[in-house]
């Protein structure tokens, strides 16, 4: 939609991405994430970079709360590097019960992101995160925008893996 495009390329998102990634920024991915009411499943500990099975530069995840976030509605939990024990991408394995790709198996519960609608939690794609189940009677909605400092290409390098739409090039906005 035009409104979503305006947001993805807005001054706010360009400033956030520039602060994290530098003067050249590309939109890599965007998605709308909904946890169903009363039975939205939990999502296991993972790194977003763990879903790309080859070497790539870490990118930025902007997790945007469209509803007030609580533990009851399945907010995201972040595991600080100091407690995860690594900043590196680790091998992820498929959980046979949930079908999630999981990369952390410790017992640290992480820190819940309890924020009002409209808040943005930004983190590296090497940071472990998970979400709880939605046990409320309302949907839990999030919009995720991901930005990279360079195009993230397919394994053979022939095309972008997802998107590779420039937002900033050498500090200048691309329209």
C-alpha cells in the first residue's frame, strides 16, 4: 500500500537504519505478523540471520508494535548478547513439535518487550529472540521491517534473496 511504502522509506525509518547500519541502507524485507487470539503459538529462540544458511552481513530488524504488547498477548523476548554467550550466527535446528528453527537451548527466559502500540524495538539479526503464545481474546499484530547495509544476495550471488531496494546511498535519500 502507498501508506506502508511511505512508512518504510520515511525519515524516521531512514534515521533508525542509518544509526544502526551506516550511510548506505537497503530495504531487505517487510512483513505483517499476527498471533491469533487464545491460541497463537509461541515462537522458539532464533536469530533472523539463522534463516539464511550462508554467510552474510548482519542486518537490522525493526519490530513495530501495532497493538499494546504484553506477555499475555505474546510479545517478543530479547536475549542480550552478554547472556546468550555469542554475537555470532549459530546453526539452527528444526523443532519437530513446532517446526520452528531454533538456535538457543538455554533456560534464560530473556527480557520481554512490554511497549505501547506504535513502539519500535530494533535489534541485530544476530540477537536471539522469541515470542510467547497469545492467551488473550484479541489478535496480536506486529509489522516487521528489515534493512541491510548491502544487498543480501541469493547463495549463488545471482539475485537478491528478498528485496534490495535502496533507502540511503552514501548518506543521501533515494526516492
